[in-house]
């Protein structure tokens, strides 16, 4: 087990280095010049050059990368070019909001996807199965931002109520803090829950046709024991894989929902930084997100080894 995890960790390190190169390079190819944006149209060429020197943007690209990477290894993600505040300080405030939002969305995705997938597989070709599959296709087809817009507009039009768009911290009101994530988290988790449901159903249908499951049925075991103990554990391995992918997709989709519901998370912060060509913020946020995704993949590998000990070897 330890050797297995060590190998996975060694693979993650070059992945992060490659990702850092991509993150740094892509942020610099965004159309527009941050120096010209900061000085607007009233600056002379000398002023532009002086500001570039001050910000360190006059150096060659590879020099800027190694300077930035050295700071990152020391835990310094730089400072915002516009506000002058450290990127780490902004992330410490905004990252918990996005992680909490994403956790609520994944909770709803798993809560809906796995149980509905099990019911759909064990009741194949019945009315429950048809309803579950139709709901899954609908969940994958309808855009999340459209549902989020309807969730705000329709209650306001017909009942004079709309979800709160003012962010409430946990210290102010713990219940209101949690409640503000429930509706956007549910809407964000629908598409992921639909994907998990379809894969759970497909894998469980494949496993229940195996000989050892037929043997369990022939011994007279209860349906709950056959499905949950003998079948679901083997069927859940591919579901764990897609769950790791869904977490990454949820984190990338939070930008729309945070903007619509007024949540001060990392995604909305990144969207503003891209518009302002704020390179340190774009690089820092993307690097943190990539690190989270790589960490999630490591956790998924650990779950593989726990679910199926054969994978360790």
C-alpha cells in the first residue's frame, strides 16, 4: 500500500511542474496589455516602460517563470497588479467559499446519483428505471446556468421571493451561511449526479450478471445483501473514477454560479482577474485549482486500493 501511494505521489510531482508551465504561459497569451490597461490612454511610452520594469514584465518569459516558480516554492503567489494585495491573502478568504460550494454540489450529486442508479439497475425496464434514465438525460442536457437563472427569476415573478444574493459568513449566521449554498449546490450537482447515476446503473447491471452474484442469489441471500455487499462494491470502482472527474468539473463550473448567486469565491475572483489581465492572480488561482485536482486524483487512487486490494499489486 505504501509503495503504491509513493509511486502515485512521484507521478504527481512532474504533473504539477508541467501544469505550472502551462498556467504561466496561458496567462501571458491573454489578449491585451495589463500595463496599458492600468495607465489607460493618457500615458507616454516612457511611463509604460517604467511600469513594466517596476512590475517585472520587461524580463524574458523564461526568466519571469523561474522567478515566479521560486516564489511559489516559498509559498508566495505574488501580489495583485491592481490592488497590491497578496494573492495568498485573497485565496484564504475566497477558497473556502468555493470548496464549501463544491462540497455541497458533490454531496447532492452522490446523494442523487448512486441510490437512483442502484434502484434503476435493480428495477431494470420498469417504470422506475424509465423515469430515472429520463431524468438523467434531462439533467445532462439542460445547462446549469439556465436552471440557476430560472431559480432566481421564476420565484421572484410568481411568488415575490428570490434566493439571497448577499453573502453571509458563518460567524454572522451559521444556518443562513449553510442555506445560501443549498440551492446553487443542488443545481450545480444535478449534471454530475446524472452522470454518476448512468454509470452506476451500467456497472451494476454488468456486475449482477457475474457468476459469483448468481451464486449469492442461489444461496438464498436477501436482495439487500446481494446488491450492496456483493455487487455494489465492485461496481463502484469506475464510479469513483468519474467522481474524481466530476469534482474537477464542478470546480470549473462554479464561476457561473458564483456570479449568479453573488458568492465571493475563487472562480468569480479569477473571472475578474482575467478581465483585468492580472497575471499573478490568474497564475496563482489556476495553480491552486490544478493542485486541488491532482490531490483529488491521489485520493481517488487511495480509494481504489481500499475498495479493491488487488489494485495495490
